[in-house]
C-alpha cells in the first residue's frame, strides 16, 4: 500500500527498511516464517509513504500501515504503537538507518 519503492525514489530521498518474517516472534511461534515486510520512509519528514508485505497476516499488517500513512504518521510514532509486531520491528530498522534517537515513554505527539 502507498507508493512503490520505484515511485517513492522518483519523488524524493527515501529509506527502505525490510524485515523477514523469520526475524519476528509471532511468525516464528506460528511457524509461518516465509515472507517479509518492507517500509518506505521519506527521509526529511520521516513520514511513512509505503508498506509492502508478503506472507501470512499480510492483510492485517497492511491495514495498520494504511492507517499510519493516511494519518501522516512518522516512523518513530509507528515504532511505539503497542502490538504492531513486524511493523514495529521494521520501523526500528528504518529509525536506525535514519539515525534518529527514539525517545521511549513519550507520547507520539511529543507532549510528554
């Protein structure tokens, strides 16, 4: 959902983070380790512009990502959404590539 990697690169500078399903607790426990989640983040704004998921529960994962994109959520906000599973892991990977320090315990709107 959102932009393809090719389209996102045409529009601006993006970070591409990918997590394999063989790296996430839920998919390992379920025995469904085939697949991946790719997150596309615009570097300057840190907003999520696309998400691609292949594997079990892809529909559920993409629905959460769609909410993040439509609300203009930044990647560090998505990383702190409880129970977001693979999306949180891929968000942390993107944050690492961006060199952003994640402040835990702070509400996503920064009011804390």
